[in-house]
C-alpha cells in the first residue's frame, strides 16, 4: 500500500514539474503573450511560469491535507483495533 501511494505521488509530481508544453493562461493573456514573443520580448515565458507557480499552491495544500487525514485515519483504526482486542 505504501508503495502504491509513493508511486502515485511521484507520478503526480513528475508530470507537474516536467511538462513543457503547458500554457496556463486565459485567451486574452495568451494572445498578449504570443504578440510579445513575436516582437522579441521574453516576458511571456515568465508569465506562464508565474501562473503555474500560483496554480501549484492549492494543490500542494490539498495533498498535504489528504496525507494528514490518511495518517490520522490509519492511526485511529489501529488504536480501535487494539482496544477491541
């Protein structure tokens, strides 16, 4: 079970970190970024990185909460099994 959880987390982290063709922009911002790239301005690249960075925070918090809940629930079940024995 631990191995399954570990590989699931590893897969999620690796796909999040190593995606290169991800464009996390609204259509208006995307068009402005494409126009600036055509003009030779490199701010669109940092705009994409900043949007992805801001998007990562809530997912990390949800994952941490899930891990804490899972550990607490597992500990609770062990204590309940010991008390019933």
